[in-house]
């Protein structure tokens, strides 16, 4: 009987953090995530004006707000400090451009309420390009990249640090294609399609 009592007590102690995490998910449905992410475009970005285009990666602070409808289902909105990318044509620097990629998505959390909970999601991304400047041979030229709408896949893992704080490691794949113009004339479409990966600390409230 004593051994059974000890086992019961040990089981309750092990369940306590999990129960607390579940209560936190229900009682504190809002999560503010602050972190940093890398926008890493695919290696082949297509051809512009007959030349091979290459878009560089960029790392910036990010911010997202997540709302838990249930412990398993949530919706989130991603924002960030503007990312800046260099654009090369046949290996030569041709332009720099800034972009903002606000994204709205729905996520499903596996093992909700557990200390470690993986998740997957899908949403819509809108990328706005601005402050584009010609460099090198295009110095002074009017270079313009159209805004883009596309699907965004999301996956990652939440690691509970305490009842209020969570560490999230995640990655998104975004479908981003932008028509490029130089001096008002179309020179092709840049197929950027980046992986966006990084980390954030989330505060439940």
C-alpha cells in the first residue's frame, strides 16, 4: 500500500506541470511572440532581362500575435522589421530592395498542454516590396518589384518554459513571386519562394 501511495504521489507531481500548461492555454488564450527570423530565398530565382537572378537572405526581428481558440487550434498574425535583400544578375549586384511579409495563418498544435508541443499550419502571405534602388549597372535606374500574394506553410515546436513563457522554434515556406520592372518596362518575374526560419519567446496573457 505504501508503494502504491508513493507511485500515486509521483504520478500527480509529474502531471502537475501538464495540467498547469493546459489551464494556461485556456485561461490565457493570447500569446505575444518576439524573436528573430531569417528570410532565405530559394537558390534559383529565375531570369530577369535574360540574366540569372539571385536574391540574398536577410535576418530581422519579428513579432507575431497568436490566439488560441482551443488548446489545439490557433490563428496567428506575423509582422517584422523590414527585411532588406540584395538582387544579383549573373552574379553582379543589380539592386537592393526592402520588403514586409505580413502573414495570417491557422495552426494545429499536437500534444497541446504538454511541455513540448509540435504544430503545423497554413495561411496567406502578402509581401510588399519598397525602397528599391538600382546598383552597379542599374545605378540610378527606376527598379520596381510588384507586391505578391501567396500561400504560406508553417511548422515548428513550442517548448513550455513556465506557465507564462514559451520558446518557439519554427519555419515557414512562402510562395512569393514578383514581377520586376526597370524604367517601367517588364524584365521578368522573380521567383523568391523563401524559407523563413527562426525562434521567438512567447508571453501568454
